[in-house]
C-alpha cells in the first residue's frame, strides 16, 4: 500500500500538468480571493477565544485588511499577552464586546458547544462572523446561525480551510470539474494519527476557576474535544474536513450512512471515540469510506478519488494524479487562461505512466503548504466578502451539511454499539 518514489514522481508530474504548473497553482489560490477595497480601510475585528486556534488566527491577519482591536477569553490575559498586544482591549464576557459599535466583525475560535450561541449573538448585534469549524454542536444550532445571518444581512463564514488552499482549489477546478477522472464511483478518506489528542492542562501564571463558564475543571476546559458535552469528537474535529472535501468534489451530500467505532486506545476519561469507521452512500451509486483512528499515524491524512479514467490522491500537503491502467483515457495537457486559470485539453490515448496503486504514503511534497498563509488567504476572503458582498467559497449551508453527516455517523455508531445517542 506504499507508492514508490518513482510512482510518486509520476503522480506529482501528472498533477502539475493538469494544474498548469507551479506558478499557475500558486496563482489559482489567490486570484479568486476578493480583497477588500481601500475604501473603508481595514476591517475592525474582535477575536473571541484566545486559545491555540485563536492565536493562529490572530497571527494570520493581514494588517492591510483587518485590525484586531479586541480579544475575549474566559481566562484573564497574562502580563506577557497584554504587553505583546498593548493596543488590544481585553474582555472576559463576549456579550460585552459585541455592542462596541466600532467593531465590524467577530472571529470565533471557542469550543464547539459555544459556537451557535456566540455566533447568533454576534450576528444579531450586526457583526459579520468568521466561525472556526465545526459549525455547531447540532443541526438546530446550524439552522439558527444561518437564519440570523440572513435576517441581519451579515456574512457568516465557516472556516473550512481547504477552500483557500491552492492545491485543493486547483484539483477541483482543473481535474474534478474538467472530468479528467471520468465517472467517480469510489472514494477513500482517512485521518490517522498516533496522537491521543490529550492536552496537559497548562498552569499559567494566572489561575482561575472555569466553573462559571460550564467547565468543571481546567483539565476539562483544555480537553473539551474529548467530551461529548462540548464536542462531536473525532468525527467532527478531524472527519469534518474530509467530509467537506468529499461533498465539495462530488457536489452532493450522503444519503445514507453506516458506521462503527469506539474508545479503544485511550482510557483517560474521554467519552468520545478514538476510532471511527464509516461508509457514506452518495447519489448515483457513489460510495465513500472514512477511517479515523488515533492508534497509528502511518498514512496520515488523505482523500483518494477513484474514477473510471484516473485516480486523484490529495492530502499531506501534496496531490498525485494517475491514469487508469488498461483503459482509453485522457492525456494530461494544460492551457493557461487569463494567465492564471489553467484548463484541461484532453485527447484519447493510452498513458505510459499508469498506476493501479491506491494508497498515499510519505514523500516529497508537490507544493508544501504554509498553514499560516492559507489562514491569511481565508481571512482575506472574509474581508473581501464584507467589503464587496461576495459569498464565501464554503457556504454556511455546505458547513451545515457537513455537521449533519458527522451527527449521522455518531448516531450510527451509537446504534451499532447500543450507546445512548448524543443529546
């Protein structure tokens, strides 16, 4: 199940041909993003949730497009934080900052269980909202977020980052949409890790009691992803991005789900699964398998789309494209349009570089991803949407469908294991 270095070289070369080359690949990730016009200046924004993800968002902001003027976190800031961000106003209660009329937009990076309440409050206060994934803990929360966005005519952006990664965008526009793979009937997706996901509680210089905010201890706050009260577990935290990608590329949502799983590896008090296996049935006879495990990280994270004419493997910061052995298929050529948007020119032939292998293993990257840069592109798209009214690449409805699928998987596991369904 491991591709040789020679095969990987072929796969990378095929992909770059289809994407129009490295320069076009880079351009494709940025040219479609609408940057906010100079009129009105940078977006004045606040950040709610200054944990690990919140810090990433804060450090990814382009000051020409957005200024973070306020931060809210239930933990009081340390002296070092207030010194580093001396021009930022700090809050511990998000309801206080949303009434600041200077603030146009809110970035939300809090535990999943709080997303709906905070996002709806911000939208109803007239703020545009950038909410980290997943969208909400339940479908009702997703629906109410969408309704609040429409009522207030405010932008609701859900942070599925793959939409702003050139590798994924190029694969979608120049391979999937151009029909290079032919009819796709089978998809494999996996996110494998040997990391338990447990976070040792950090006893900062400032100690505080999190119970008023619904957390029984600092440990529970630090590890909210491991508790069903605050999280939809592995399915949502890691599977959501893969489900989003499959729904996007297949342009549909699953109509049926089968799943099993459980807490097999880690007996540390968590009540979410550390292994999840699901089969998703899509319309028109298409089937996807999803594997999420926390006991072995050999294959890391990838999604493999298998069409009648070829196979696309994307993940781990690279993309590989193979044509199907023993069939008449498309020779991969590229032609640039608008100096940045390549399209595929196809002709019937037999490829000399065919491969029937189907697994992604470690190797040289096609186009190494800079996560901070991808976040910068995503936030730039959010700013552009505020200034120009452009819709986000990932619609709130798409994010809601991902949540719906994640919940269906967890419910199927509950049925299979006689576990009480998630409330």
